[in-house]
C-alpha cells in the first residue's frame, strides 16, 4: 500500500507541506492538520515522507516544500528546550524557504502560499520580529481550534473542497485516531508518512 | 454553512431597504449602527472605486459599513461585525489580504452562527470553495444596479429577522436530518413543513426551513411507507403497510380519519386531488380508489390485469388520475367517473414511480431497470428515455420551475436532469437506497430519504430559473407587492420634497434618485423616468447643475432612455453624467469607464460609429490602467469594439478583437468560463458570415467543449441556452453546407 502511494506523485497544486513539530505532545495537533488537509481535498506533504535516504535532510525538505503550492508552519517549538535551553530553528528556517518561494517563485510553480500557526499569546514577534505585519493564526492548543484555523484557510484556496464544516472533520478524528494507533502498533513511533496519509484518507471517506 | 439561510430570502422590500419608517405620529425613524446593522466590507484593496460605491450603496440602504480605523485589528472588526459583505472579484482572488479576510469571516461564522456572510461575486469571479452549496449574488463592477439589487437582498435578509444559524445546522451538504427507518417524504405546498414517514410507525413533521421537530404523529404501531400533504397543508396522509391510510390534522396533530383498504392489501401510494376534496390510493390489489373525507369510496379504477399498483398521481388540473404498476402501462383515468381515458405503453418492466411536471405538460415514469421515460402528456408520446441509474428508480420529482427532474434509485444515487437533456447534470451520492425525494416548493432545496436520514441539498443558483422572479413571487405572497412599496416610498419622499426647505429638499431628491434607480432595475421605465427627472430638477435647484449627486440620476436616466431606444436622449444624459464626473474627478477616474461605455453604446446605436469607437477606446485605456490589461471589464469593452467593426463590415478587424477579448477572458476568468464560450460563439458566427466553414467548426467545437465541461463540473457556472442553440446552429450550417448568402 505504501508503495502504491509513493508511486502516486502528488499534484503540486494540491500539495501542502506541513512544517510542524513531530513530537508526541504535538501529535494530536499534527493528526488534526493532516486529516483536515485530506478532508478539504489537499495532499499533506512532510519532510518525513521521503524517509532516511542518502540525500541531505535540507535538500529533501526543500524539494518537498518547493514542490508544494502551499505550506503550513507552526512555530510552537521555537522556545528554549533541554538542559542547555536551546531554541530550535528548523521551523523558522523552513518558513523562510516558503516566504522566499512566495516572493520569488522558482521553477514552474505558481506563487507559493503559506499559513502560519502560533499558539495563543506566543511570543513569536519577539524572536522573529521580521514576521510582524503577517497575520498568523492563533490557536489555543486544542484540536477543535486548529481544525477551524486550517479549514478557514484551505477553503479559500483554489481547488479546495467546500461544503464542509469543522465538525465534519472533528467527527472523523476518532476513526483516524484508531487507525493511527494501529499504525503505531505496527511501526512504532516511525509511522511512514504515506501510511499516515492513507489512514487519513480512509477516515475522511467514512 | 450559515449562508444557506439566504436562499430563504423572500421579499424585496423597498421600504425596508431604505430603512426609514413612518410612525403613527407622522414622524420618521431611522436605524442606527447600534441596531446591529454594522457591516464589515471586504473589497480588493486596489479597487477603491468599487469599495466606495459599494459602501455608498450599503449606506443608502441603511447599513453601516465600518470605516477602516488606523491601527485597528481587522480580525477583531470582522469578529465584531454582525454582517460581513465579501466582494469577491478576480482581483480579490490574488489579494492575500482579501483571502485572509474571507478566512477570518468564515471562521468567525463558525464561532458565531448568527453572523451573516454575504458574498457578491464581481465580474464573474470564481466562487471560493467555502461557497459551495451556498447562495451568492453576482454583480458587474460596472453597474450600480447590480450592487443595489444585491444589497437589497442583504437588507431583506436582515430585515426579515431570520436566523440563518438555525438553518446552517441542517442545510449544509454534510447536514442531514436523522429519522430512523425513514421512507417517504413530502413538503407541504407552502414549504413550511416537511413530513417523513417512518417504518417505526410515525409521521414526523419537521420545520421545512430549519428541520426542527414540529410534531410526531402516529402511535408507532404501523409501518408507515408514504406520506403526502393536502394542497392547503391542513391534512397529512400516511399510508401504512397494514392496509390502512391515516389522516391527521397538521395543526392539532389529531388523527382525523383512517381508511381501511377493503381488500386488505397494502396501499402503495397516496395522493390528494389538486382541489383537496379527495384522496387517491393505489393498492397492491391492483385497484386505485378515490375517497372523500368521510372515508367514502367515490370511485374505483381497476387496471385490466389487476397487477399490483406502485404509483399514482393527479394531473395538475385535477382532470385525470394516472396509475402505474406491474402491468407495465400507465393508465389515465377520468376523475369524475373513473373511466379509463388512455393507456401509455412504457416499455418498462414495471412502473415504480411517476410524477407530473407542475405545468402538466410532462409526465415521467421510472422503472426497475433504472430507466425513466418522459412523456408529452398532450400528445401522449414519449419524448425521452433517461438512463443512468443502476438500480430500480424509486422516486422522481420535478422542480417547481419544471426545469429540473430529480430521480432516486436503489443504487444509492440521486440524479439531477434538465428535461431537455438526456444526461444528468448532477449525481448526488447517498448511503443506502434512496426511497423518496422532493424539491421544496420554492425550488431551493431537494430533500432525499435514504438510510435513516433525510439529506438536504441546496439547488445551485445556476440551475434555477428566474432568480428574481422567485423572490418576487414570494414577496407577493408575504407582503404588499414590491412595486406598491416602491410607489409608497417615492410618494413619501416626493411629499417630503414639496414640504421642506432647500437643504432637506436636496436630501429628498437623493432619495428620489434611489427610488428611480430601483424602479429602473424593475424595468418600470415611466415611473423611473419621472422620479429621476424630478430628482435632477431638485438637485439642480439646490446644488447647481454641476453637483456631484447628479451623476447617478443622469446615468440612470440615460439607461432608461436607452431601454426605450431613445438614443439621442440617452447620449445627452450620459454626456451630462460624464461632464459632471470629470469636473469632480478629472479625466482619469475609473468610474468614468462605465459611463464611457454606456455613451459609446448609445452612439453606436445611432450609427455614430467613429464616435463610438473613440469612446470605447478611451474606456478600454482607462480600465486597463486601473484594472489591469487582463481584466474581464477590459474584455467587455474589446467586445464592444468588435461589435462596431462588425457593423462597419470590417470583419477581419472584428475577428482580431474578438480573439483578443477571448484571450483576456481566458486569462482572467479561466479557459472554461461561459464568457469565453460566448466569445467563441461570436467568432464562429463571424466565420460563418465570412463563409469560413473550417474556422466556424473549430470555434463551435471549442465552445461546445466548454459547455460540456461546465455541465459536468461540480461548479455552478453554466452556459446560457442561447449559446447552446447558437452552437447547434453553427454546426448545422457547417454540416449542411448551406450557401453563405442565406445566413446573412
């Protein structure tokens, strides 16, 4: 099944690169984003989808992001972390690529469009003050609100599937959660991205 | 989605529109922003002209568009505003700010289901995905009348005090009414009630607009299969599998009668006569019976072979009763004496379901093999055979305007057909067999019963005929005719003008202008003319001949003159409007574009072709400068230029311009837009005029391709029937090889 999905090259015009934390605490939010994307007719893309191959990580991320018309970025995990209180800059870095592609598109793609998610009262403007003037979407850490924020954006994009309400997606989250749990049993923590997307598609079709 | 509630808009109330009411003491009351009439207006930031004009129209109709506040958080403004007007133009699609505003408005409507979102699609802009299945208004950026009409709809929506929020929970695509073991469904004639027959022995009465429970009829002991309302809505009849038909009073909920089938066979279908005096039942015993309401059998109709009947229907004039069942024929009976009048051989293995179109001219019958036959009732001839279902057709329903036919089948699909096409225009999936369907009486919704649910679908605007007519029809039913209301408003302000001093007199004249514009929009030329002339006179007296308020009445007076084919007068009026507008804004203002086009058209009509070309060229340059070279409005004026060249018999030049217009439309509206199809049709006609069959065919085929693509797309854009006919004419000409001269 994974192979068939990998063989199915996603349509760049409907691809959305998801630049969000992968940790366990964030997982419900990530799952909600993935399911929302699928329900609204888009194809979730991630740095995880190409797995551990012998291509530098940055190249893989850039390829994936630049072959997606859209991207979603969550700056939740940019604050200090661990004993040494290190901030993580991967997500702002990838956001920068998206902004660059928005300003000066390379290749055949149309202008890249991106959406920024931040937790409510997040001090992003203090550590990336250059983002002042953009309009990030705030959420309170709940899947309900994140689904609403992401849907509110997707349903204004060309090619989105309308006629849905956030409750339609939230109603399918439980089925997706079960599928995700089964995948975790099978694969451990490293569930292949294509399998996750397939599970989301199955849940969306319920 | 909350927006679905708009489809329930019923009246265009001019008095409500201006938001001024007279009290019993002769005073006037005006609404304020505090009354909840605040509007957030989302417009493309680059189109200030549209923004200003739309703001003006909103203000003129008593709404309060919020002025942009420096430093204010626009998200908060959207959240706080009870009404959000989204002006969705091609420019808005490319504006990050606009899309953010749409997104914020959409999210806000999810949080606050009382919020009204009112999208106006400007210049045929594509609707964003979140508008799927919702009502929106279309307008040209060049015509204030469109904007006025759209805002009137909004005013009516707010003024009616309806709560779209309640509707939203029901009427979205995913929304369904739960009804365990739902079988037959029926709307009352006024659409107020939706009845559902359930296998657990109840008739559920739901509110036709919101889906809320109104009453539950029946004791739960009978297996209710079908249901129907009397024409006046006072009675509802349900047929049970237990050889009983029950009648209830819809107001009191009391059972008023029960009819026992004499043979003990189950009644398969019931129908009230159009005059409401009798009830017909079809039985598994092969007998159709007419009953009065004392339960007395009036007449019996017995098919020759006495095979089980499945369906029954009255002709809309009540003269005939038709029956269908397992004898494979449709039998037509005289309702007065029960005599058989005619028999239609269907070719179906059985007749499972039937329905008359509301005009009585067409009858449709569905069979167990998924096939349907359409009949011309007067000629007793089949006119079409519709195929597509992969299971027995269980129910059929015509839309009230007779334009659409819906069919439901065991394959779990509801298919929508236009009666002049043999391919469905839509295919709506359901979970499980679909047992019953019906269009709502206002034609806005389609209800379908399948698998314990009633799915409610919104009929796309593009598939409905006479959008304004339906609104007006509802207006007549619910309130004084809008024309009368307009007269009242006009008279009110005329009195005001006579009685008050100069400043107020000028203000009254502005009101008169609005009334004149509205009358013109209604096509009431004489009434519009007199009020606009009166307004001009009053404004000139109080403000002088160059007062900016004169632009609108001059413009509209010109349009009235044009409608009456009084071209010299139209030229004079448009000249005046342009002169004043130029005094106000100079020669480089975007609002001049529409005036120049109107004047150019008037000049063309009176054969001043050089002058017309000059004006169209000027309009084109102006629009290209302000709107961009690839704007649909630019394409429109290029088409005008092409028309002038055609009139000059400069066919080559006309062809170049038509191609140019089509290219602009392709780039700005998309390659499959109806406007592109229209331009291709014009190119085809031009080729025909030049006797160029190959080119003509090529344009016609391209046009046909767009028509087909649009017909099979999920979107709501459709090509007019006129274009369809035009293409057919071109292809006929190409194939027939007619001599060129006959077609000129």
